[in-house]
C-alpha cells in the first residue's frame, strides 16, 4: 500500500511539474522542481519500497526536501497570482446601478 | 486571449480565492506531515518486524500520528487541486496536462485514505493482538500483523 501511495504522489507531482514547466503562469524552474520531486517519489514507490521494503533511501530524502522547498516557494507565487487575478476581475467589473444616467429611469 | 482565459475560469466560483487557499494549504500540509513524523516511532529497523511491532504496540500516539500525517497529505493534495485552477487558466500544453494532474491528485488522496486506515488503525489492532496473544496464537497473530504492514 505504501509503494502505491508514494508512486501515485510522485505521479501527481510529476504531472503538475510538467504542466507548470511551459512557464505560462508560473516560472519554468518551479515546474522542474515539482517534476524532480515527483520523479523521486515515483522511483521510491515503484522500486525502493516495492522491492526492498522500508530501506533507507537517499532518493526519498531528496524528494521530500525538494517538495518542502517547492511548497513554500509556491506560497508566494500562488498568493501573488491570486492577487493579480482579483485585481484583474475588479478592473473588469461592469458599472453598477449608481453610475446609470438619470435619464434612463 | 482574455476571452479564452475567461472561458477556462472556475465555473461558479472564484479561482483567485481558491488559489490563495491552496497557497496556505500546501505548506501547512508539509508542516503537519513533518510534525507527525517527529512523533512517529522510528527507533527500530523498520524491516525487523518483531522489534518494530513491539515498538508500535508500545506507542501511545500511533493513531494520532497517522491522523496528523493523513491530514497533512490531504492539505498538500488540496493545494495541488487549487493549483490546477491557476495552471489551467492560460491555454497551452500546461492547461492540457493540468486535468491529468488533478485526476492523479484525487486518486492519490483516495490511496492515502486507505494507507492511513490500514497503517494507523488496522496495524495498531494487529500489533496489540500479537503482543497480548497467548503462545499458541502468537504465530497467527504475527502473520496477521505482517499482512497489515
């Protein structure tokens, strides 16, 4: 069960990393970090835990460290994206009833 | 471009708020997992089953540790679900891949639910049964604990 869960976690991170890597919303290197972390988890789940059991694995440690740094980097980037999106939405809000010309009543 | 972006926005919701919730959830998940790992029994070699089962049976926080880990993973995966909305906001390869990432995140959450239920609850009962079993039932109880492991 452990190997399947870590394999899936790795696959998820790898897919998100590859989705971010084209760099249209977030920087390319952030996507590469997620992809590296995902590949490490994927390998740990599919090879290390599956065939060697709970053996100490440097690859898992690397995956965990990269994931931790990535998650904290994403705080700033996602928060900034949220703010930009909100400002863009406020800028495109149609005028309310108070701005309607008096003659249209 | 703006019209295409608008078409990919979250239906019936606010993707700006979703993204910011995800920004908080992801590092919070890492903190939950890290703190839980500190309390996880880890003195014995994890492949030495008799020693490690004995250690687990003596732990008073076994289920709490696994609930903490589980909650941490859910927060982390929730953050990835939120990330989906921003990654898929602009058309391109990233937006094409993001739904597969979202599906994988949901599948992973389901897998961790089963993992923590087996590891945090079933294994706990199995090792307790093994420790307190009479000599005649010790072997069978150990086999059951090995399966749960």
